[in-house]
């Protein structure tokens, strides 16, 4: 096959000029080829894809991570296709590649964008060594529903926290320059509002008002775009009657017209053809037309584009100019990645996977992600000097694969250090450690091994239970309707409790769980999410007080499933509940007459509060918040609120606290949430140390979409709170004022 090297530019050409130049020389089928992404089925990939790549019918391949094969695919594209256009190699690098970070929900619990960024960098470097140049991450779907299995992959329920985390992850993957070795293109997904699926059932329908879309679900996407994310992925779900993959409002109006996004959108796996199954399109051709018209640049796997777009263009149903525009965005990313200069990967140019620095990053992240939910009588930290023996019990004490969590295609479970291994190492020669797994999986039922566990606990000074969900219980298509601890774990807890020994529960899970039935049965409770490769050492350090827990919940923990959706930034309603309205169904007089007086928004059998609020997490330090001040009681539009608090660690150990700032806009053109996170800061304090934590919040950050869908900051009265969780009562007030400019003055 003849091939010129027409893509070698004059060095002074800009990316846009190079794109235009290349596009000008492409045939229609070569353009449409760039919009086609095919899956690698493994070693047969070369046989399967050689001809389509040579013919210029493939723009991207996903799921090939053998660097030799990837280099060969690139060679075929660069040397054997007419125009030599290199390939995008996509992969789900969601929370690590070979070395695994905590699941993204756990990363959000760190409230530390710096560690999230570092973790994404580690993942990018390892993935890039395999020839991957594009990850399908970060997933930034907000959700208020822990039943949804994909809650594990995102950053929780809050738009501000998720935006900060999404931006950090994008920066970690993409580095300072996409063309640098070890930088890979990121993909903000799933656009949009996938996390609102009804009853948390994956792929189900979403119905979301435009108010809620703009004020909530879309915010992390906007933040990621402002941070330069290269690509977006369309969601699988039906959004207000139009599946996202065919949704012009989302992808043309919001994304392109309003946000001026210049990167490209990839469909989700076969989601173009699923438009037929949804009932939006009649056949493949109709589906291709709908998706391309809506603005999906690249089709993942389905091939309706490559099969039908040429005819759709020839028949005039799709303008070639539209194809040009969609293809230009794909080519732009390829140029930005430097693929035209060098499409090949030499792993020895990059650090080896699993190096000490990578392991240290993921250990730090795990350490900061663990949330201490209960610590009765300050049972934790344990001091080995005062112990003779401990019993380690449960299905997740020594489960190297399970602690990695969902989406770890390339994760190396052999590198996992489990809590059992870490504790045995730490306590070796000092404290006797007796391990009883008790349950094969988290779903196992009562069995005679429960008796072994009870015996081990009775003979120990303390029982540490490693409970939760194994990794397959969360993630894509793994939603649950009951989010209690699975199997007979609660029964195991009760039996261990009955021994009278102190009980510590360490829970690993991919979501918030309803812990109501065990929380009173344990003395201490650590929630560790799926903590990744170095989960064990992190958990051991926290149990033994080498470090203090400092994670804070990125999601509200309900008391029971019937409360869902329950979230901190709810509306006030016309009949807000208060601390006096906690009523239990058992307390109700069955003969009481119905009345419309004194009624508020609560459940008879659950009250209105969660089990643990958003932002919550205890520490071995003792943090006190005093002297909250607002330096700017009046904030002119265009200027900033300055609010501060004095934070003291009155405890005996150094610890980190995540200080959080919330506001409420009291009156609006549309009603506003009762609290909204607007800032947070991780602070480390030595015992006895005090510091002043100051927040600066620009009035633009107080803006919202009003009933006319205008983004405005309205002058008026606000509350502001600072504290250690969303339930903080430490409050002050300020006003946003409209200062008229000289020429506006009467
Ligand atoms: C998921 C995406 C993922 C894609 C490719 C889909 O099923 O929804 O998040 O990136 O598969 O693996």
C-alpha cells in the first residue's frame, strides 16, 4: 500500500491548521473511520483489525493493553494506512492500572484533591507503559442513591466536592501537557445525569428537571471542561425522554453552544444502537443519524456509523460539514497527544509499575479515605503494649482481590497487602493474632465456622471484624435493593458481641451501607470503602494509631433504604422537620385523629435524619471550632466572602481535620438548598495546636440557575456555617449586595 507522509507539518503550524490540512485530504470514508472505535478481543486483534485499520476505517481501539500488540496496531495505522493517522487506545483506567488506588468514592472521602491527582498520575504512567493513551475516567456522575452500583466509581453526592475531585483526576491523567510521556487523555463520563437512575437500578430511566440538571448534575462536567478534559462519554440512560446518546439538548445546546467544548464525545458501549432498544430509533441507520445529529463524535463498538454514515451523507441527511466538525475534534486530540510525532510506546521510557513511590501514593490515599464512624470509649487506637491477643474475623480480612474494588481490569491482586498481612507484620512477636475467616464470601450464611469465630473472639483481648461487600457487589450493573451488610454478617456481629469482648468493625464496601442493625453492636467502626492495593497497611496504621483517621463521608448514610434519596443539600420544604419531630412508628397512638397541624416532612419510622451525615468522620484528635468570623458581612457582587474559624486540636495526638464551609441563600427566584458546600480544607494540627482557617468564596461561586435558566448570584441574605461535617451548627450571616456602578446610579 502506498503511503506518503503528508502529516508531517511545517513546525510552525498550529494544531488547528494541522487538523484542517489533514481533514482536507481525507475521503469521506476515512473521516467516518475516525469516528469508529473497535474492541480488541485479545491476541486475535491483529487478524481482526489489520484490514480495517489499513483501510482507514478505525479511529480508536479499546481494551488492548499488550504493548507489543498496541505498537503493532499503531504501526499498521501509521505505516500502512493511506494517511498514517495514529490510533487512540482506550481503556477503563478508573482508579489505578496495575497499582490500585481506593475506589473513586473512597478517594472522594479523602477530601484531598492533591492525593487524587497524584493517584491519577500513577495510573496514567502505568497505563501509558502499555500503550494506552486514553482513559475512560473520571466518572463524575453525582448520585443520591447508594443502591446504584456505580456509586463506587464516582465522587459521591455533592457537586462541589465532585467537581474538585474530577478536576484533580483530569489533571493527574492529562498532566501539564498531553504530549508529555505518561500523559493520557481523560474522559468525563457519563454525560449526563446517569447517577439519577430510578431506584438506583443501573441503566434505568432518569427524569430530571432542567433546574436540577443545571444546578446539580452538570456541574462536575463543566468543571472538568474548564480544566481541559479532552473527551466526554455519553450516558446509557434515558434523560427526560431522550436517551443521552441521542440528546441534542445535552450535547449540542449545553455542551457545544453554551460551554464551547472543543474536545469530542464518545458513545458508551454500543449505546448508539441501543437507541433502537430504547425506542428512539427504528434501526441502525436511524440510530446513527440520531447520535451524529446530537453530536456524538465517536461510536464505541456498535459500527452503525461506519456502516450507515456514508450513505446518510450521500443522501444529504447528514451534512459533510457536520462530519468534518465531529472528526476535527477527534484529530485535534490525536495531535495534542503528540501521536503524529510518535505513536509508539517504549515502556522503558516510563517508571516501572508498582514502584515504591506509586505504592506510597496509593497507601496515603487509602489512609486518608478511611472514615471513623464510631469510637465508643475511645477504644481506638489499639496500643499493642496493652494487648496479648487479637482475633481477626471475617471474609474481608485477607481478600487481596476484593479490597481492590470494581473496575480493576489491570489491577495486580498479587501486590495487594491485606489487613491481615499488615497486622500480622506489625504485631509480630508482640501480640498473638488469631484469624478466622468465618464466611466464604460476604454473602455466606451462618455456618459452624461462626463458632470458631466466637471461640477466637472469646479468647482474645479484642475482636476486629472485617466485613462489607466483595468487589462484585458494586460497579456497573451491580445495583442492590437492600444495602444492609450482605449474608449473615449482622448475625456474626451479634454473636461476637455476645462474647463481651470489645468489638471493632472495619467495613470495606463500594457504596454507603445501611448499618443501623450493627452500629450499636460494635464499639468502633471504620469505613474503608474498597481501599486498593495498600488498603491493609493503611487500615493497620489507623487501628494501631500510627496515624489518625481523617476521611469524611462523601455521601449521606441512610438509616434505612426507604429514606433514599436522602442527602444533605435538600430543600427546606414548606413544612421542614426539626429536632422535635423525630417520631417512631411504635410511639404513635393508633386512635389519634388526623390533623393538618404540626405536620412536617419526615418518615414515621425513620424520622428525617440520616444515620451519618455527609461530611462526617471522627478523629483520634479532638477538634474544636471557635470564634467563627465573617470579615465581610456585606459582600458586593463580584467580590468575595471571607469567613474564618479557629480550629484547635485538644487531643493528645497529631491529626488531620477536613474543615468544611457551607452556605444557604435564604431567598431566591427559585428555592435554594438548606446547605451547600462551598469550600473545604484539610488541616494537620499537633496536639494543643490552634490555627485560623480562612475561606474566600467569590460571589460567582454563589450563583445558580434561576427559573429562567439564567445563571445569577442574587443579592440578599445568606447563612454560612463552618465545621467538621454538614450537620455543623456554627453559623454566621452575610449579605450579598448589588453595588451600582457610577453610570447606573440615579
Ligand atoms: C461503561 C463505561 C465504560 C465502557 C467501556 C461501559 O459499559 O458504561 O463506563 O467506559 O463500558 O468499557
